[in-house]
C-alpha cells in the first residue's frame, strides 16, 4: 500500500522528516494512504527522463 510520503501533495516538514503537511493536516510520512485525512492521494509523477 502506498504511504503519504508517496503522494504529490505531501510536503515534508524541515524539522522532522517523519512528518509532513497535506493541505494543512499534519500526517506521518509512513501513514497508509487509505487513512489519508483529506482522501486526496495522488501518486507523485515520475520523471520521464
């Protein structure tokens, strides 16, 4: 199962890489996306290089 850190909306917090922000909600980087508080998971786009 993908984790919050795999979402394009997840922004890692500078002071704690294990936490992040998703639309104003603090989430754990390792939280399963089925528990996403905003139900907005979209995978990060991979580089096409």
